C-alpha cells in the first residue's frame, strides 16, 4: 500500500517536516513492514515552470521533419526573470525548439529551463539544434514522469488548469509530494486505505485521528432507487456471497471533464494510473475509505440488478476485452441481459462507463472473501478491488463511500445527485468476544493494566465492556480478524508496543541431535551435491496428467491422488505422487532461458493416499483432541514417503580446449540412484525395467535385496520429451528414499582392507539374447561363492561368430580370501562353479 503524505496529513497529525521514511518508522511500531519510498523529487528537479507560447514558427528540415521555433514567456507579463542561471533569458522569454505540433500560440505549457533535471538524469542545457539555440524544453507527460503519453506536449488547459506564468510546475502537478509504501499482511485488509493507515499512524504516534468516513454526510433517501436483488442460491460454506449492496445514481455528468491534478497526482503516487474522471473518482474513494466501487452506465442497464451464482455455459466479456467462461462458483452481477460483472473482481464491457455516459449508477457492495478470492484465482484477474474484498472490507462503510463518490461526481463532473437510493442490508453484527482478566498478561509475559487493555481495544474502534471475570469486546466492523481472545491479546500487545516485551532466550532442552532419518537424508543430499548435481525445490502441486504418467509404472494402472479443494490453479489441482514432474518443469524453464546442460535433483515428499482420506469433521478450537480423534486425524493423512529424483539434460561439462564434454546418458541416472543407496550402506539391484515415463528399452528397475521395487532410472520416453519440448535423450531417476533408509543397517561397519593380493580372472559367456546381463551377473556372484569379491560386466557383443538369438557377455571376476593368498587353482575352481551355475540356468557356454 502506497500512502501519499499529503493525503495522510488530512486525517492524521503527520508533522510537516516528516518524510516517507519517518512515517514508515512510525508504522513499523504497530506491526507493518517497510517496502519502499516513492519520491518524484529524487528524479526530477527545477527550474520547471508554467510558460505561455508567444510564437510558433514551423520550419521544414532536410531530414523530412518539421520543427517549431517557439518563443515562450516563463514569467508574468511585465515581470523580470529572477533566476540567474546560464541559458535563462533575463527578459523572461525563452527561445525553444519543439518537435511536437499539438499546441498553439497562447497555450500554457510546462517549460523545463536550463538547470532542470528530468527522470533518467536528463539534464536541460542550452544547445544549438536545427539552426537555433534552444534554451529549454516544452515537456510532455512522459518526460515529466507522470504518464506514458509522448505523442505531444502537455497543454495545461486539457487538465482544466490556467495557472499564473512562472508558477512552479512541480508543486502544480503534485510532484513535490512523496509516498511511503508498506507491506499489508492478509489479515489486515483495512490498511489498504488511507483511512486504515491514518488510524494506525495515530496509534503509533499517540496522536489524533480524523475518520474520513465521519466527514461524509449521507443524504437521506426520498424513495427506492434502482432495484437490487440478492439471490445467492449456492453460498460457499453457507455464507451468502453478498450481504450488502448500496446503489446510488448521479445524472447529467460530463465524463470528459479532466481529472483535477490534486486527484491524479495522489492516484499516481498511490500506484494507480489516471484513466478518466469517473474511473479516477471510483479509485480515489476506494483508496481513501477502503471500499471498492463500480460505476455502471445506467442507460445501458436492463432492469433490476441481481447478485447470483453463475450457471452452466454462461460467459462474460470483461472490461479487459476478454470473453471468460464462468464457473458455477462465480458470484455475478447480472441484469436482464445476463452477466454484467464478476462480483468484486471486474466489471463487464456491456455496461462500461465511456466518454458518452451521462448517468452513472454507483455500486458499493460487501462481498464474501472466499468467493472473491476463488474467482480472482480462477480467472487470473487480480485487481485493486479483489485485493481488498478477499481480505475483508468494512460492510458498514458502503453507503458512506457511495455518498463520497456522489459528492465528487457532482463537484467535478457537473452531475446531479438523485435523492433516491437502494441499500439492501443483510449484514450480521459481530458477536462479542470474551477476554478473561489476566489472560493478556499471562499470554504476553508482562503486566497490562485495565486502562491499557480497555484503552487499546477502544482505540481500535472496538466496543469494550467490563464484565465479571474479564471484558466483553465487540470488534469494529473493519476488523474481521478479531475472533478470539488470542486475537485481542495480540492487538493489546501491538498497541502498547512490542518493544515493551522483554527479550529472553529460552533454554534449549537436551536432545539427541538429528534423527536417524534426518542424518541419512543430509548425507545423501550432500553426496548428490558433491557429485555435481544442483538441488532445487519444486512446487508439490501438479496436473492430473502428470500424476497419471509418473505416478504408476504401467499406463492405465489404478492410481489415487489427493485433489486440492482450493488449488492456486485449476491446471495444478493435485498433490504430486512423483517428484519428477516438478523437476522436469524446472529443467524445461531453464532450457527456455538458455541453460541446456543441467543436472538437477530434489529431495521431497510425495503424497500417496490410502482408502481413508481426511475426517468427517474438524475438531473444535480451544479443546485438546482425544487420542481417538488424533488417531483418526493421522489415519486420514496420506502416506508421504521421502523421495529423491534427478534429471540430467545436455552434457556433463562445458566444452574446453583439449576437452570434449560427454552427453549425459542412462548410466548417469543409474549411478545417481546407486549413490543414494551406497551412502547409507544399502545394496541396490539394477535390472531391466519398464515404466511408461521412460524409454521402453533404456529403463532400469531398482530393487532392494528383498526384491522390493524402490524406483526407476534411465532415459525418459522420447514422446514425453517431445511433448514437453525437452532435449532428446534426457535421463532421470527416482527412488523411494524412505524404503532405502529403512533397509539400511543401524550401524554401517566398514570392511577391513585386506593385505592379501587379489586374483583376477575373466570369462565370456554366450547366453540367449533375451537374458538380462544383470541376471547373469547375479548368477555368477552366487555361483562363485564367498571368495568372489567383485564382478563387473565389461563387454557385450552380438555379431560374427555368435549364433543368431544369442549374445556374448564378458565379465571380470575379482577373488580374494580374507586369511590367505589364493592360489590360481582356487580362483579357477570358484570361476568354474560360477560358469557351471550360469550354464545350468541359462544354457550359457564359454566363448
């Protein structure tokens, strides 16, 4: 929220010499966070004054352009120039070359004189151009930093201004003001207004606050205004989508009237662009009072306005020109023609106020927060109105805000106030909250007096009554967040001052350090990072298609997933059952930004629901749940095993002289999976596997010695990579770290290093082509017995000399005894046993 200081000073006692930094320092005391300072004078400085064009002589140039040689008076007629700066004519008349053509002799304009500095550190000096010495510049809106229009210079009559010549233009255009920007947390939506911030500033400085709402006198209605019907047939959580709707009418307005500079400059400093007088008035009232408004062209309305939920098949063309398909949950503003707006989010194009509008219907309504938030997210339509409605708006200020808008339309647009009005009011009064005596002191840790407690809550705007055992507190209408005694306690502490709470460090209880699982995870993560991979964190929200592809090995196999009740995006409406979709999405994003050689990994949870998900009811607040209730809650939580995954694309290193980088392949993915197991002392069995997300012939299944499948590794499916616009031959692995960790021994005992020499022998076996090399390797390991220290595959061959349908596998065998030096006969005997078992199982023959 940006707060222009001149605006804030109207309702709070801000010292004249206070800067934006000073204001933010005070607001920090009551729990706000500093964001930024917006001070136009940091980028622009004078002399910048009002001038009047005395002459304008068009001159054609050889480059095809036509420039205007102008003389401009920058002091009142008969006065002399008091500025003594090089390039400023003492007569008060400047010669200026101007390339714009949208002005005439006699127009009053903004003149930047020599010595001025414009945004972008553009310094004005006399300079010779087009055969003249141009001593200044006639400025456009964009050059002054107050808008984007650069088609021509700023003619002051278009703003309704006729100032004296020589007037300081910085003050005239509000460029001498500044704004403090604060961060407003979601529970304090009232602070998205000058009214709310002024009240908080008064709390922080113990000064007087003038409520802008108290300065508006609502005209007594002489009869019913435009017909309004509240007909929410499907309220969310049983709360009506709209419980108050105020409608006021102003006729005979001139929508083309310029917005006064005092208003446009405040809007600009507050971060809102000036559009037209009616739109600017609605935004101004919203910023001042916190109540979003919507203006309709009353002549375009078709009968009564009805607030209801959308029905199937309805669409709406919104003010941004897009046609939107509406959802049954959307709360709509409708008339006889159908939808004319998404309530609290954006209006429809069919009833838009234009320059031809003469009669305006003002809407000041109170909408339920959840409905607005869901519509805003669903349609990706963030707006200043929705930002306020979804955080909570004061329902009792609607009629005041509507009256304020009426007054401004009458004053600035020449309209006539219609004394008829409509106010459909179904607002339910806030229930009182009981705050026990002594609770606040016990909770915060310091003593609070009765006067501090009652004074703080009264300053908030609450109604406080002393009752037996404590206080009965009714929160003000703009504080929807004050629902419990804890909320009230926090407010007392905040207003008395957080700095009054003494700091004391708690004594850390003795512990045993990290748990076994935490230690294992840290070791594995560090090992993967040490091996050259980069750790990332992806969102756990994925699409249904991603879960269908990565969540189960076999296409079409049954799969369950947790569907989010209120997703940030309908596209990503499920919790992940695999870590790979998020990893791949991040890799894809990096590729689109030119980073092609990637080795990424993530260690995170996946969500695998059982038959029981959630509970029938939520336990009440303020009461410790029983063991049975807690057990039911835990049973309803999906199984969330720790899972590790990695994705490799491109090459393993940058190209360099005398170094050719190697493309990542399936073996790298398998090595990464093996590393996870090796670090915790678990043996991983790698065999030919099949998974719908991986290449049919280049995928490995990862199992434990028990035979339990814990993951897959290999090359991703070419079709999948093509659909995702990922590089061909990208590889990945995913492993259930939870199961790997559980299989690890409590204590990993390092094997002693043998002092006896190793005996090595090779064997080449011819086996059927369909037999996996890993299966043959395990058979040799089994057959060779305890003397075999290691066996590795070093060659596979099919071709000349090998019968059709068979292949040759060459293995290196390492033998060693723990207590002696092996003889060649012992090693050969062990080798023969291994070959014999392979022959028995697969019909293997030595090559």
